[in-house]
């Protein structure tokens, strides 16, 4: 009797699937749509942030097919419904462990349930780094953003600030300078870490003002960002408080790809972005595919994430056809 109970417990705690998709957002949901239409019966776990980073954006105006714009949350709900319509099993849960040493690949959900998958699609995204200020949460969707390309359009003709000193910060500042009347580039140090060519472009752009050796103390405004309180030369005899009036506050201090549980098996770059074979979604482990921001440190757009999700599903479908799992 005891043996039967043990067998039942193991059966409940382990599930075999053909295609497992980890992560939602444009990449995960698009992969699910294509995989489901290919009769692969995909199972998708949404992760900590169902819908991905796009749900933190108030309005999306640059995704094809929405001439009037749409909120990120609404768009992700549409994609989810479309994936479910074709048979995707969408579930809430967080992947906490992975074993990609042998097929079927094993992924543990919430440290409890083990999913054994014939093919695995990783769409876990990347998390933008924040300064850790309470005001960043307070004004989320009301002036605080981690993507100038996504949200810069809403600040045309207005004053904004970009925090950071690397290539990403320089690129964001230059992009915003083409839309905004004024761009403050808030740099913690007395030099930029950006490449020489990016530095030169920033220096040559008249409406970018660099605030050297400044740190952000907080933001202020009535429901939306109206300005920032800064500290110049913090901790020195010349320390002083500075206030700037801005309408938008952009973080450009980097992203952290959500790839930790896969790093033991998959090739990643120095930051942690999963490496894929150029022109494909294939990783160094056959049958494991990566799409979206977890493998894209260049574009990081909803439309490119969706495109790579399509690629991952097609790559997985073809690979499964060529490599059926021997029972």
C-alpha cells in the first residue's frame, strides 16, 4: 500500500509534455501560438510577471496592428487568449530549477512540480535594473521608464532625464534628444563609460546636458513625475543638492537577463544573455531554444520578441519532427 502511495505522489509531482515554454510576454505567448497551431500541445508557465515587462508600460503605440495604441496589459491579455484558443495550457508558476543534462529536459516549478519536456523554449526575458528608490515604484507608468524607444514618443517637446553612463545610456539620451526639448544625462562619475564614438555624439548634441557626479535622491510630482532631486558630489566637501524639472525619468543602467537556472548548461555572454546560433533560436543544447529579451541585448522590443518567439516555435517543431523521443 505504501508503494502505491509513493507511485501516486511521483505521478502527481511529475508531468511529461512535448513542448514546455518558460515565460510569458510577446516572445513566450507568440511561441505558444505557433506551437499550439502545430499540434505540439505546449504548456506555458507565466513566471513572476505574467505578460512580461510590457505590462509595466502604460501605452503601446509602436506594435503593428494597433493604430490607436493599446495598453501593454491589454495586449498581453490578447496574446494569452490567442495562445489558449489554439490549445496552449497557460499556467501561473515560477521555474526554480532546470536539468538540461539529458532529454527529456526537466524543469522544476515552484520547487515542487517537475515538468519533463521533449523540447524547451526559454522566454524568461530580462529585468531592467533600477536605482532602488521608492519613487521609481510610485511613479511607474507615470513618468518612470526603462525603455526610451518604447516610451520616448510620449515626451515629445518635453524635458527628460536619463540615468547612466554607458553605451545604453548614451543611446537612450541620443534617441530622446531627437524627440525632447531637453535631455539631462545624469552620470554618477566624472566620465562616461560609453564608447568613444557614442561619447562624441552625446557631446555634439546641443540639447543634451550632462550632469557629472550627480546621484538621484528622489522624484517629485503630483501623480506624475514633475522633477528630480539630485545630489552633486555626494560625500565630499562640495556636496550640494540640485533640483531639475522634468516630465520623464529614464533608467539606462542595464538589464539582467533571467537566465540563472539555465547557466550551468547553456552558453551565455558575460552578462548572462543566452547565446543562440545566429539566425535561429537554437542554443548549444539540442532541443532547447531561447527567444525574446533573455537572448536579445540589442533591440529589446515587443515586435522583435514576438518574431523570435515565432522562430523558436518553428525551430522546435522541426527539431521534434527530426528527433522523436524514443519511449
